[in-house]
C-alpha cells in the first residue's frame, strides 16, 4: 500500500501521471524571473499530508506524522516559486494494525533503508484564479518519478492556505510488489491529500 506523497506533502518525483484530469488542464507559465519568491513558514499544527486507499476491501485513511517543507511562493512570480517537501517514511500511520505493521517494511516504504521520501517542484503554472499545477519529482525508495500536483492557494495578508490532491499508482511506484503485485489485496490507487497553512517570512 502506497503511503506517500506523497505528500503533503505530504505531502508534497520513470513517468507517473496522476489519475485525475486536473493536472492536464492548460495553463500559462509566468514570465521568467531570477528573483526567488517570498518564503513561507509552515504551521505544522494546522497542516497535514494524508492518504487513503483500500486494504482487504476496506477503506484505510492515514497520515504522515513527521514531515517538513521549504516553500517559496508568489502568484506573481511563479518562475521564482518552489516547494521541497521531505517526509519521514516511518511516520506513516493509519491506526489499523495490518497496514501499520507493513508500512515500514522493505516491500513497501522500506523506512530503515530509505527513511525519507521527497517531493520537489520543478515548475509551477497557473490554471485559473487561485489554481495551479506543480510539475515535480517524487523520490521514493531512491527512485525518481515525475508527478504533477494540482493545488489551490488562498492568501489573506501574511497567511496562505494551500490544498492539493494527487492519485498515485503504488504498483508503478514499485511498492508492495512482493506481497501483492496484482492488487488483489491492496488497491493500486492511493489518494494523497495535502493541506498547508503557512505564514509569510
């Protein structure tokens, strides 16, 4: 079962296209800018990277309890905007015994060998008022995957609220292949939801 931001994150990297169509919406990149966008400090208490999937036919919802991010964002300077999210893979938690007993194992996130997963944006484009798509690289178990992340941002004064969602294929990400490569027990699709509240530095 994929437990990532994946992200967000979360959460929050062979080509992986999200299973939703929002990432394919046409958009226009902002003019190039050499200056970095404004930095933001994440409010960890009001931010989360959550995931949901099906295990043995039952819905499973979880979160990554430990993650951090370096965010620079300005809707008027998308060329200078970037986010890098680092997730502690061993912090995935669902509250359900069987998934929680397996999340950190070598077949899944392999938290001992790869204690972190990472999502780093390479570009951000606008697809409408307050709506964006980040083209980024998701790094899981040392492998890099291209993952577009659609998200929204609302800025009020010095406070920004961001929400994003991406659907990932855990088989394509090579997670759980030894125990269930045919997705007979654990669903291939994992939905990752990212919610971030941050203040301007």
